[in-house]
């Protein structure tokens, strides 16, 4: 395929699929107490500090916390997340306290299906900031963002059935438990676990 034919084929595919890389939307927004924004170069140090603080609480549920990353690994992850955000393939969002600017945790929109406009919200919060409703606030803000700017038709939250704190966030944010995937995956100890699926759907919840 020569360059001219390739270029025209690519342009046709972009137009046909309404390619997400062409979508323009804000990279940051605010809730009552939080600044929510896309990752930026040099965020790695902040993320690494929060993971180190919270590893004991996170490692049971999140693979990245099982072995504490180095500063370089955290910065590499942040830079890749930045590129993914720009390509619209995955959208990590960092959470900062508006009062002082401290890094609170991370969330985002994942497992994206742009044709169906389906997204999954994931999240974790550093241990010192848990228990104050900040993650529920973040989830509500990200849900509103996805509805307004991304024309979301379905938004999911998935979590281990044993992770009561994560499930509570989904419930407080108004997500409906649709079902449980039994024996869905193995945990760090090799035991089979069940995954709860919560959702909000256009025409029903928004």
C-alpha cells in the first residue's frame, strides 16, 4: 500500500469511527473539594509517595501495590498514562485537594468502548485521606464528566466482592449492582474471587 492510499485509508477510518483522538474535552475539572486532572510529567513522585503510604491497604486489591514501585517506575507509568489520555485509549485521572494541593488518589475511565460509549471507573485513595467521602465525590464528578463531555451510555464500577469499601463508594454514588461474576479471577494468594458489577445506564440513571 503506497503512502497516498494508506493516508486516505487512515483518514476514512478516522472519519468512519468518529475517532476518539479527535475529541476535544477538558483535561481538568473541579468538584466541591477536589481538582481532578489528567496525569502530567513529574506526577510520578506524588503517586509513588501515596502508594508507599497505602501499600498495606491497596495490595490486596490492586496488583501495582503488591511490589512497591521505584520512583522511576512510577514516573514511567505516569508518562504512559499521559500518552494514553491523549490517544483516548485509557484515561487515568489524578485527584488533588483544592485546599493545599495535596495528591489524594487516582481514578479514571478505563476499558473504554468508544462505539458503545461504555466506560469503567476505577479508583484508589491514599490511606491518610480515606473515610472522608472524597472518593465518592470524585466518582460523582467523573460520572458527570463522562456524561457531559464523552456522551457516556454506560458507566461501570467493578470490584472484588470482599472489598466492602469499594462497593460502598459505588452504592453511595448511586450505581446499581447488576450482578456478580463468580470465580472471575484469582487473588494474590491464588484463591478464586467474585467480582461485583455496578452500573449507571443512559435512559435509566441519567
